[in-house]
């Protein structure tokens, strides 16, 4: 009994962690250049992420939402952000 409670607490705490490579696309749009969590260059792509929703109590339900992920296999479609501004030094002038 104790092991199952401990396991459920660990799983629920871990499920609310943001997906990897999401920070590189913060305040950007799909197609912008980005950098993955491992330092690789890539492009922001639209994905469907999920998280646990406790608003209706337990057990939580899974909720899908649109997100941007930095994908090293995706070439950026733009050299800079769509606003033409330098964001987090990820866009070099003249690139």
C-alpha cells in the first residue's frame, strides 16, 4: 500500500514537468530559430503537449495544449523572429 502511494506521488509530480526543448521557443513563433536544451541549433515547430489537470480532483485528467518545441531536425524558416527583433541572442545580425 505504501509503495503504491509513493509511486503515485512520484508520477504525479513528474508529469507536471515541462517537455524538453520547450524553453528555446519561449516568446517565439513557429519557424523561428532556436537552441535545444542540449545546445543544438534548430527551428521552432508546433506540437501537442500534455499536462495533468487537477481542477476536477483526483485522479487528474490529461489535457492537451498547443506548444512550440525546438527541433534540431527542423531548419528555421526565418533568420530572425517574425518581428525582426533579436530574441535571447538566438538570431545573429546578418544571418
